[in-house]
């Protein structure tokens, strides 16, 4: 279906409205009537842009929220080339989840998509992209001589993703950010411990 610029704007407004509902304190089971009320669109408009109905809309919102997870970490996630850069990324992630608190819009959304085809793929793609960004950062640090070359970048990046996800789940259960902060601090300490003891380290923070 070809969509005009005005149509794309309307479609995005519907997605943004549904996402805003999921960001509310008690989103509950979202209905199309909820979306219509929030966005001021008709039933006909909803089905024009989302012929598959609620499931198609929720999948679009899921992709929107997944993209936002990574966008909120930029530019830090894409520039992990020094120890200060890793610290800035850590601080940005903690700030994001601290502000979000115990409510995770993406998790709330995925709970409504448990039987929807394509939902799992959205999360899988998010985690793969997240891991890739971290792996690239580790490889950049290895190329600069700041991390030993024998460290497995992909396995270490996977540990970061799994640890962050675990810390977020604890945050959702307790409202406390401590565990997520601990994940970052322990893994960053591990990375710093792999810094070569000899050679040129141009990063002034490398010895801190």
C-alpha cells in the first residue's frame, strides 16, 4: 500500500499515540477504542493504515519501542572507543531506566503479543543489534590496544546484554536501580582488567 506524506504522518501519529498509552502508569489491555480516543482517529482510519487490526498496530508499536531502546543510548552506544565513552554509555543507560522506573513499555507491549506472529522476531532483532554495537565497541578498544586481543568480543557483548536485561527485570520488580548499576560496574571493571600492562595507552582514563 502506497502512503502519502500526510498518510505516513497519520500512521505515525497512531503509533505514537498507542506507544504513549503503553507509557502510562496502568496501560492494561490496550484496545483500538483506546487508540482512537488518544489519537482522534476513526475506526476506518485505523483499519486503513493497519488492515490487520490490533495485532498489526501492536507489532508496529513494538518495532517503534525496540528502535527507541537503542536510539535512547545514542550517540554513546555507537562510539564506545575510549573508557570515558564506555562510562558515558553506562550513565546514559542507567539514567534512562531510572527515569522509566518499574514500568517497561516494551515489556508491557510484548505481554499483549505473546501469540502474535512476528513479536519474538522484534525482540530478537533488538537484542542482536544491541549486542553488535557493544561488540564493535570492544573490537575498537582491542584495535587501539586498550583491551587484550584474546578477549572474545561477541561473548563479552552477550554478557552485557544479558546482564542489562537481568538488571532491568530486577528494577521492574523492586524499583531499585542497584542491580543494573552493579552489572555495568562489574563488567566494566572486567574490561579494564584486560587492558594490556605494556604498550601504548593513549586514553588518559585508562589508568584510572
